[in-house]
C-alpha cells in the first residue's frame, strides 16, 4: 500500500518512511524472540504455537473491522499480470521467429509492442524495460539473504553448542538473534538524524547504493568472523547443557563471544533493507512500484532457499564435514569461509553495477515530479483519493493515515 501512497515524497521522506517501518518490524521481532523463544525453551514447548496463532487471529479480526477505511487503488487491471504478460509475449514472439515480420529490435522485450506484432502498448513495454534494470539489484540480494539466514541455521548451531548460562540462568538460544536486532533499533534513529542533517541543499546524502555496498561488506565480514569464532569455539573443553529436555555436549565458551558476527549482520540489515526498498520504489514507474517491491520481497525469499541449497550442497560435497551433525567432529568454519568469499565477490559485483545504474537516485527523484508526463501526474492524483467498495466519497489522506 505504501507504493501508492508515497508517490509525491522526496528522497529524505521516503528514506525516513522505510527506516521507521523496518525499525518497527524489528522492534516486534525483539519481543517475539525474547518472549516466545523463552516460553518454548524453558516453559512449555507447545504453548509457543498458540501465541502467534492468537496474534494472527486478532490481526485478521482488526483488519476486517477497518476494511472500509483502508485505501485501495482503483481497479484498472493488474500491473503484475501486465508485467508477466509482456515477458511471456516477448518470449513467445522470439520463439516463433517473427523477426521477418517485426524487423530488428534493440531489446527483446520490444517484440511485445503492438507495432512489432505484440499485444502490448509501447508505454507498457517501456515501463517493464525500466523495471528490468532493477533485476541485478534483486539478484544480488539472493546471496546477501543467504548470509542473513545463517542466523536461524549456522549461527544458531554455533550458539546452541556454546555455553548459554549467565550466572546460572539458562538463556534462550534466540537471545543472540535479539543482539542482531539491536543495531537496527539503534542505527535507524541515527540514520534518521543523518537524513535530517543532510536535507540542506549544500549537503548531499550518501546514495542508497553506498549503504547497500557497506551492508554487503558487513555481511561478508560477519561470515568471516563466524568461521574464526568456530575455530576458537572448538578449542574450549566440553560441558553438558540441557536444551528443551535434551542433554548436549557443548563448548564451555560463552555464547556472547559470538556477538560480533551477530552485530555485523544487524548493521548490514540496517543499511541494506531500507536502501533496497528506496531504490526499488524510486527507480520504477509509479504504476509498477508495487510490482517492484514484490520482486524485492521475492528475492528475499529466494535468498532463504539459496541459503538452504548451499548448506545441502556443501554438506553433500564434503560428506558432512563442512556442515556436520556434530560440530566438534567437523569443520564448519570452512563453510563460513566459503560463504564469506562468495559474499565478498557479490559485494564487488554490486559496487561495480551500482556505479552506472543506481548511483543517481537523487537526480531521478528531484526531477521525477517536475518532468513526469501527464499520465504520471494523473496517477499521483488518483492515489491521493480514498476508494471504498461503494466509492461513495473520496478524501485526501493525511500523513498519519498514510503511515498507518
């Protein structure tokens, strides 16, 4: 919904919106990992499933009660279906070898245009071509998300096989996840202050691509530290530790020695996620901004699958040595070193691509409204209206309603 309510905002306002949005998401996550994880590990294992079920049920009831006050975009056809249709139609035209009918084209997507024998208008195709320029951004988030998924996988195993006791109190494993969230909760307000400071015309805010590059670098460094910590962890003598009724042989090294790798991933999230949303929002035609944010979310999910695939692949190739069932009998640090190397390469590739594609975001934003065509202005006007099921009345949205 934000994709249709923030059309006329400039870069500082958009960055502020995404910063605070993800700040609130991570604040909720802190409550979840401190509360539900503790209940699951130390109180009642099955009770923890009832809590999120009740929360989702209450959320659905609340949404149903205010459904008539929510803002919807006018029904003018699906942007997602149009985008997919352009891809399919272009692919079909290429496969059917219609070159002798439509002539040479500069881009394969141009074959979907009506004047080249396709089914879509020139405006629709050109908009999709702009969206395609963001695909490298989406693709390079896959490996980054694979690093983030180490928190509930590789980093989780490291923490579970470390000493979780603090003054005799057994901490939940998820406490380290909270440590990775703290940098987001701290850095978001700091970035907001930085954003306010750089609103002066004489000062220029660092580009979102710069923030993403720094975040990717932090993720690579985190994986490197995880490998070093794993080598260090195995040097400690083993002790017994009970988790969820199961006795495990774990390292006597305190889990808080793993803090740096968690903090670095938290810093990476504070830099990368709002900046990616900002780029995906701003460098896309207004009618495709929702689709662009959907593709970004899809890349995040794809990164989770990529992380699982890497784990299984290296487990199979190494015969269980790089990702062992028993951490003391394997070399899990090699897995982290491979991941750090891949992430470092990913960072360099993104830095190289961003110099030509995503570095001039402020220029695009400053001239976007002034130079927008009539159709863009009409669409911005329509997004300021409130559409109900009966469409009986329309009002302009206040800023607080937009945020909510």
